């Protein structure tokens, strides 16, 4: 189990993610469905639903040298997305622990349309 988690990238708390965004120019990749995305998302996130990741992963090729933080709803699907990114040459992949649910629970800002 530990090996599987390692393959998908480590988890970071919302506070760690904020630090990575501000200090390391980390990129947020939100993999939730369009319906979930429309309820609110973290500013400057890129949106590629998990179901479309395989066919759209090349859209991220220019980010292979950046830290990527994967955001899902609860922090579970992000692991599978992390494995896909790592298999495609992305090296700095992390998951937002607790997903957008934890982000919102900590009253951190989200963008609503």
C-alpha cells in the first residue's frame, strides 16, 4: 500500500499547497467533473476532468518541470491521476489531502461563477 501511494505522489495539506503555489509556482490541476467544478474551484486551477485526463494529458506537457498539485473532491481520485501523470514523465506530483472538501472546510478562498 505504501508503494502504491508513493507512485501517485505525496499528499500536501491546504497550508502546504498554498505555500507551494506562492513560493514554488506550483500548478493546481483540478480533476473533478464539470458539475463539481462549477460549484467552486481554487483560483488559477487548470481543469481537466479525470475521465478526460488520458486524452488531454498532452495539454500539460509544458508543465513537466513544475510542481503539480492534483485536486479532486475528497483526495481519493487524485492518487490515480498522479499515477497517470508520473507514468507520462511528470516528476513533481502531489495530491491535495482531503481535496476541495478540505480546502473549503478550512475556509480558504474559492472562485464561483
